[in-house]
């Protein structure tokens, strides 16, 4: 297996006991995964891997995701146009300031 150039972690709000208690999953974060995966294929971004992850503790600003190795934290990612902007930022090599958590 080749290491990905970028890894996107989508907050799934899972806590240590396995339950979902945060806000991201309630706001549909995991529903973004199919579109995100499809866009990676459509754009030919074979070097990008997607994973859902546990709570990243930015519940009030979710749905949230992180792009590594850049360490770009994004919040308020609620739909397809948001995902498009974030994928554009990966392709452009600069974070999208509209969703970037600071």
C-alpha cells in the first residue's frame, strides 16, 4: 500500500465508550462521506485517503474535518459545495479560509 499524499479525517463524534455524543454526526458529517469519496474519484485524486474519526472536540463548529499532513482544520462543512471548496484547496495547495478553523 502506498502512503496517501493527503488524509482527510471526518469527525464522526465517537467517544471513548463507542457512543456518538458530539454534534458533528447530528449535523450530518458522516453523510458527507459518499459525496467526498465520489469527488475524489471524479477528480482523479488517488493520493487522498478519507477516514471517519472520533470526536475532535470542536463540536460547536461542526461538522468538522481535518486535512493532513497540512493540519488544516475545517468547520461548518455541511454540504457538497463545502466539500468542493475544500477539495479545491487541496488541489491548489492553500487552505480555504471560508471554512478554516483558527
